């Protein structure tokens, strides 16, 4: 990444940019901005690492086998064989 910026910005350009930032935000605000930027970069790297680990674990692990539980025994409320009415005699 430094190589990319090295081609575009020289030493004086970087000093000029830093001076403009110092003028715009002030000396008191710069440490807070740097801390926030550092925290953001740290969280981004952590999330990237977690996603990479998750992807690598998913490709190397075997999928978990599902356990099929036996059907539950019917209760009185769930009578599997309801009483049948006797056929009526048709005359």
C-alpha cells in the first residue's frame, strides 16, 4: 500500500496534507481522530479474520449429522384411533 502512495505523493505533499488537516481539525482533535481511525481499522481486521476463519472451518469440517428422534407416544388428547360409529342399518 505504501508503494501505491509513494508514486503519487512526495515528502512535501504529505507534509502539506498533514498541515491542512492540522489547521482544519486543530491539535486537540487529532488524537481523537487517530484513535477512532485506529479502532475502526482494528475492528475491520478482526471481522475480516473471523470471516476467513469461518470460511476455512466450513470447508474443512464435516457437516453435522442430524439426529432423528423417534416419534413421541400419543397422549390421551391425541388418540390415533378415534372410536368409529357403527354403521347404521339402512332399511
